[in-house]
């Protein structure tokens, strides 16, 4: 079966711009979580969506937002990009809400210049 | 504040060596501990540990949890170059939130 698909794989943006990242979960998975990964910081939780509703949110500024569509695909948006937003953004899907049975995508590498 | 600390942050060994990776935690309402392997980008699940003293084993990898001393170790015996990766530890709290460690970068030299 197809895995979790994230697009694009790589992205270069300029400070102040905004960006939208996409995540298509495994078929049948209704929960999608987003993480930011920077060297030495591990994975930082952004938010989780389940059945189009945001269920949990991490400690990120309001510039980071997301949504989930009826087909469970999810997008996250970062507005007014800062240099510190450069990171690998990973999404993970699971059948039910919660963290067990996570399957991660390969991520989107965002570079802000 | 809840936290998960992994050590060492990086490790270089030769093929055939045995390595032990550490994960200590301070989490108010512990539910379970997870280990993941991240080779290129997508972390892949290794183990879930919920009970103290019960070893989980998969091939050359094994892991154990000590809930009294608040740590877990991941052992890899007879290492191979394919074991080179970042190993991530995460604790699940009572709200099913994951608290991640920063990871241990393991490099296996031929």
C-alpha cells in the first residue's frame, strides 16, 4: 500500500514569504500530525488533525497553521517566513487519533533564505 | 516541564561493535516509551515499551525500560553499516502527546 506522501520534497523560500506543505496519509488513516525537525532539537510537535478537526496543537506561533480535508489529506501553512523556520517538516498518519501506529512521510525540507 | 534526553548525541563505532543508546525522561504522566530509527528522512518504528524490566527484541536490536530510574536503553549488537541512522526516543504522556528526545546520530564505519 502507498505510504505517507509529502510534497514538495524540497523548497527554498525567501524571508517574509509564505509556504504551504501537503501531506497525503495512508488510505484509511484519519489522523495526521505535523512535526518540525531541526538538528539537535529533535521533533517538535506542531498540530494533529483528525476527521478535519484540529485535536492538539503544539507551542508554535500563529504563523503556523494547518487544515485537513474530507479525504484526510492535510496541509500546513507558514506565513511570514523567518530564517529559523528552516527545517525538515514531517507528517505522520495513523488510523485513529493518538500516537501509536504512526507512519511518517519522508518530509519536506524547507530552506528560508 | 516534561523532557526527554538522549545520550550520546552522536556516536561513531566500527562494524561488529555493540552499542548502547540511552534515553532518560522526566515526564509527569508517563504512558509508554517509543524508539524510532531515522535513516534518511522518515522515522520508522522500532519498539514500544510500557513495562519495566521486560526486554523487547528484534534481531540484533533490543530495548528495555526502567520506570523506577526513568530511562530506557537501546542495544544494537554486531553492528552493520546499515544501522547508521539517527535513533529517536519519545515518551507518550497520559494525553497521548509525544515528547521527543533530540536523537542519537549513530555512524557505523566499515
